[in-house]
């Protein structure tokens, strides 16, 4: 099997590429290294089953050449992270939407199955808290920068789903809920590695807002297992699936637990959203996935709890600081 992984030098993509190689797949990684890193691919570069191409999914000629002859394209390349999106909303929006359009158009020309990465952000500020895949998307005005990422990924979903319905392109949409684990950089607003880095350095852990907002964190190896399970399941074609852990934790509790686990002298510092991101940011008090659809389709369930996930993040940041 020949699998194309866009964004394969990124956090999730590099773990996925490694898992695919272990399964015996031929893997072609396409990444412009804008947020990914070759360091994430140290174990794969030079492997006979791996080809790395530095390039953008906006490059139509490159994408067409790569997709031709593939069995599956797993499209992870995107502008990610709250910090990046808030700083560069237009670039992030265009890169996400146009990149997905280029991938899907090439897949349609060559009859190749596409798996498109989406996000729990698409649910917006729907107040139900726990979301199944049919839940409403609720956004603020387009002038609020916070919603540009959600809108771009919702548009990606539309492109995928209606290419399936109207043109028969085999597609699968994956809505990720806060994937975390080794190799995740804190540089783009990822909260747990940022907390771990601050705690190990003895710096204040900067909690945005009042910290009572809760999230469900899923270990990257569980996320990868979900992607592979859906890739293998013919019945998943045309579907949209939440991928995440159902165990919730308040952000301030995650900060406290990391301080305790690291034995850090750090304090917790509450930072107003305005100071953290500037104007145009709104946060969501609670976001948790209903994962009954993917479980019914594939039997997949996450295997790691929050405590194990925090340990993994701390271990990774500790190893990074030693190096």
C-alpha cells in the first residue's frame, strides 16, 4: 500500500508515518516544514519505505504527481495552533482551505481515497459540551479572529463530504479533539507541553482565562490507531468521525497536576485572554467528544487516561531539556 501523508513532519503526521511503515506501507511524506520539523522524522529518513518531499500542498503540480499511483492520501497539513491562527488568520484560512481543495482535486483526478483531518473546533461555541458528529456548529461573527480556524476546517469538511456525495470520491473526515504526546511543540499555543516546559524551568504556569475551561486530551498513539482503523474500514467511507478521549480535565487542574508531578516550585499565573491573544479571541468552557460512531464502526477506544498522558508529556519535555 502506498500512503501519502501531508504534514507528515508534524506532530501527528510523524507518529502516523512511523506506524504505517511498521505495517509495511510505502509512505510518501509531503511537508513544507512551516510548523513541522525534520527532527520528528529522524527515525524514518533514509528508510527504504519512506520518501520525504519538502513542498507545499498548495503546489498543484507537486500534489498531482505525488497523488498519482497512491492508494490513500491522509491530509494532515494545515495551519495549526491558536497562537499561529490568531497572529496570521488570513494566511491560516487560505492555506487550510486551498490546500484541501488542491488535495481533493488531485485525488478525484486519480481516483484515490482521501482522509481529511478536521478538528473539534468546528463545533464552535455550541454550549452542549459533549458533541456527536451531528451537533450544530455555532460561531461568532466572521470579524472575530477566533473563528477563522473553525470556519476553514468546516469548509474542508464540506469539500470532502460533497465530493463524496456528488462525485463519488471516497473520503473520510476525522475530527480530532486535543491530541497530545511526544514531539508536540509548545510554540504554537499547545497548552500541555507549554505547562510542562514552564514547570521544569521553574517558571510560572500561565493559565489563560480563569482555568475552569475543560478539555479532553487524547494521546497521539491512540489518535494514530484511530486513523489507521478508519483507513482499514471500507464502511467508514463517506463518514465523519470524532477522534478523542472522553475523560475531561479543567485546564487549571492540568497545571496543578503537572506542578505536582514535576516537583516544581512554579506558581500558577492567570492571564486574561486579551493579554494572551489580543482582541478577537473567545474561549469555549467545555468540549468533549461522543466517540460512539468510531467505536461502532471500528471498535476503537482510547487506551490512555489523563494521568498517563500528562506523564508522557512531562517525560518528553524533560528529555528535550536534557538534550
